[in-house]
C-alpha cells in the first residue's frame, strides 16, 4: 500500500511539473482536442455529418469547422459568445445547408467560450 502512495505522489508531482513547464504547443493541442470533442458531442452537427447534408465530404467539413474555430480563438483573446454563435450559424448554413434552431448553437458557443477562457487561464 505504501508503494501505491508513492506512485500517486509521483503522478501528482509530474502533473504539477507539467503545469508549470508545459509548452504553448501542448496547450494548443489541448484546445484543439477540446474543440473537436465538443463538436463530436453536438447532436445537430453530427446529424448533418451522418446524413451528409454537406455532401460526401461532410466529415471533412466538420473537421474544417473545428480547425476554423481553433484558428479564430488563436487570433484573438477577445471573442464573444455572439461572435461564435454567428460563426456557427453561418458555417452550418454554408457548409451543411442547415439551420439549427433548437438552442444548441448557443449552448455550444457558450461551451466553446468557456473552453477558450480555461485555455487562456492555463496559458498564463
């Protein structure tokens, strides 16, 4: 049992060291993954991809959406929920010929903003 405690402590020290010494690239990877995971759980977008409402390359378009969101967040630290909502509305309309009016765009935009804010706090 004592050995297990030491292993746990090593993991805690390792996590602490990583937090203090993590590279910006690693932080960017966390943000990229977070955006991808959030979009992969978004039912409206996944329905559009599954039913190929954006054509045969719908999956690629959803991946491009994640990339564009990451790029948007990388360019500015000051982005509003409304900016993201408008971006998502426009992207779904242009890429998937889809309008989602179930409130999920607003929810996803808020979650993306929260993810971005957490990323900024972790980067400083």
